[in-house]
C-alpha cells in the first residue's frame, strides 16, 4: 500500500455558572485582560433559560435516556446483537478496514460491536477501546464550549467577531467587523476557507493551524455575512481562537469543563499526556477514489493531526467517550436549555441544510420522523477516518459509528450505514424476535451492555 500524507477534510435544567469554578479567578483575570487589549470590557448578564416555549423545546431535545453502564462492564448479549452485527460484517466485507458501532435504546441499554482491523499489516483486530479520529465531529464540542461562555454572559452571539479576536487577525480578516459568532457557528460568515489556500497539503509536517489562519488573511470575503450558507473550517478555527482569548486556552477549557467532569479519560486533543501517539491509536487508511483501493496514511498521522487540530477537527477518543459527551449535551448537563435550543435550531441560510450552531439536524431515510423525530449531531469525514455520533432525542436513541477508513468525497457507504442502522433500530428491531433473553440487570438496577467483536 502506498503511504501518503494527509489531513482532516468532516438535567434538563439550567446549567448554573458553577462550571466556571474550575477556571476560578484565572477566568476572571483573563476576561479583564482581554477587555483591556481588545475592547471586550462591557459586562454581559448571564443567560436565563428563556421562555416557556424555549424550555419546552429544549426539554424535548434533552430526552430521558442515559448511558446505563460503562463499557468496561460486560454482561449479556443485547437481544438484537445479531441484527446489528450483520450490518457491521457486511460493511467490512464491502471494503471498510475497521468499523465500531455504538447503539443505545431505552429498552436494551447500550450495545457495542466491531468488525475488521485496526491495522491491516499486523492483522490487529479493531476494538471499541481504540481511539477514533473525530474529523469535523469536533465542531459540536467547540460550539458547546462557546455556548457555555454564552450561558455565563461572556460572549454575545450577535456581536461582530472583531470585538473578540486579536487585532493581528481581525485587522486583516474579511468580514471581521460584520460577521458574528452566530455566523461562525452556523457557517454563514462569508469568511473564505483556508482549505485551498493553506500550504499544509504540500507540507503538512511543517505547517500548523496558525498557517491555516494566515492563509485567509487579506483575502476577500466570499459573501456578506448571513446571506449564504457555506461549510467552512475557518469558521470553527476562529471560534477556537475566540475561546482562547476569553479563557486563555480553548483546549484546556474543553478538558477542564467537558472531558474531565464527564470522565472522558480516553479523549485526547492538544495537551493530554501521551500525545501525539497515545495508546490505542488506529492506523488510518484512505479509499481516495472510493473504488476499494486502500492507501495507508498512518506514517505521520499523529504529528499532522497534532499540528492542525484546532476547533474544526482533530479529536481522538474512544467511541464510548464520544457517546458520553452526546449524553451530557442532550441531557442538559453542559449548557442551559435555551443554549441547547439555539444550537439545535437551524436558522437563516443554514436551515435548508439542517445546520444549527455546530449541530446538524436532519431526518434519516426510512425512519418515521413523526414518530421518532430527527437525528441530531455532527459527523466527521476526512483522510484519517469517519465518525458519526447521532442522537434521536424524541426516541431516546443514540446511534454512533466510527471507522479508520478515510473518505475524500461523499462516501455513500457511510450514508448507507446511517440508513441501515436507522432501519435496524427503528423498523426491523420493532418487528424482530429477540435472539437472546432480555438484558440482565446490574446490581445497581441498571441495564447492562455488551461489546461484540468479530
């Protein structure tokens, strides 16, 4: 297999400001420091939960399900294990190198299944304990962090971003005086993409996220803010820089206020011990032309990821950690109900694409939307792998999957996976006769889970 370089590119109650205690006085001093240097001095009142209608909508989003048992606690087979495993095995036979799947339902609890390889050359089987590349799934984390700051009254979604960005960036950035944080998080800013302008593709080992920003400075805007939707990684890179300006370091902010409180001990971003090559890392493979021809892109993947992981993509985590975050977000543990409602409400030009603020809301083909609702989440597809972690709040269902087979294009195989698992969980499962008994209750009275590996 040819080796190449590559890069990315894809309690239902008010959360009190107590999460800011983790930042303590450091956050307060950071706010004053930014205010002194950038005009960010004006105080902003902490948000309330909003209107009764807003609370009702957000409560519906939050759902009622929870992760019921940590993945390390194995008990009995999910009664529909063979139904789910069949889809995994079929997908691996069709060309995916490795695939891990997470399914949570109110009735059966959590099930995990895998198929294929973490490394083809060593014939190492893939495991749920492997670290999967997030690609653009990181965007929902970045948006959540921004909404935490909004909850605390530290940012205004509708204030131009030049108020928050360093002058060295805003003075040369198109639309900086008119595009808002809301525009960034909804991909309606009109700020140009760094994708074709950055030198990273020719020299990924020697370039960083700073080069990605530099590549768009001085370039003309693509359109006036709020007039069009254009998916653009630059938006979330800039969002991360804004969080840096307010908190000191957006990666540390994510770690202290999301990863650590949620027990996401197998999540790696920018500062966690073990980087850039933490244990459990997969070897990524790229089906460049989506014709079944695989290329290894793993030789320098860890270092390339570390250089360019900034707001838009680049997280590494176990599938279970991604699911834990989804549970907390839609369960109201991280942000207020009103913030969750705003994130999950497509508006403006992005509504046509189902894009809210760092979140995609869309129907799943073949799934009864009136009965089960829409899928909420944010997928990620890139050179180094594919990841989806989707929540169906109305049904209390989560479906996630990850592969070390990267994608350059539309990757219909992954769209088909979403359709097949949607059909299996919402349609075939309802008609199926369980293949085993009902899940055993743990000593805590919670339903147990099962990991399957083929």
